[in-house]
C-alpha cells in the first residue's frame, strides 16, 4: 500500500511539473508586444501656432506639428523599446493621448491691474489608458503633467520621461 502511494505521488509530481512547464512556455510564446495608439491635440491652436511661430519663425505649423508628433513617438519608443507605439492606431491594447497648450508661468506680474505670468510656458498633459480589456471599459493607468518650460520639445521630453 505504501508503494502505491509513492507511485501515485511520483506521477502526480511529474504531471504538475509538466503542466507548469507547458504553462510557462505558453506564456512566453503566446504573448505579443503590447500595442499603444498615440494621439495628440492642441488647446487654442491659433494661439499655440502664434507662440511657436515666435520661436521658430522659419518653420511652418505643419512641419512643427509633424516634428512634435514624431518627438512624442521617439521619446515613447526610447523609454519603452518592448512596446509598439503607433500613431492613431486601432485595435491597440492601450491608448496614449496628450494635450499641448500654453499657460502663464513663473512669478505673478501685475500689468495694468491684471495678474499675468512672468513668461509663457508650454503645458503638456498625457494619459495612458488600457483599452476595453475582457469586456470592461478602459481604465486610466497613468497621468503626467508638465507645465513650466517655454520650449515645446523639452516639455515633451520631460513629460514622457516621468
């Protein structure tokens, strides 16, 4: 009887180890790289364009907006090389969205009785959302805000490097 239990225990152990190894292999081989759709928007686009025109007078809005979008994608890919980031993609596991705008920054300065900022800075807010996983609505996984740098490209870098 004792020998029978030893054989049963041995067989049970072999089955458990085999299932564990198969499960580990399935997790490695079936998992694909996460895909993240990236999209951006600008608040008060006319003011934003005018501000950038003051900094980059030799560049068109279209070329600056393309470079900003490319910089966002480059920073994301650099910080997470194991993830596929696609611009405005569909069917992705996650969505990364960002908003750019202008804000008054620095010390408050009174001009003709009105408080204004010491300088204008670029504001960037971004969030990462898990898309409809297992039938549940998307959930926000992280939010980042940078708001005190006058350079749009440094603002993008600092927002994503957080």
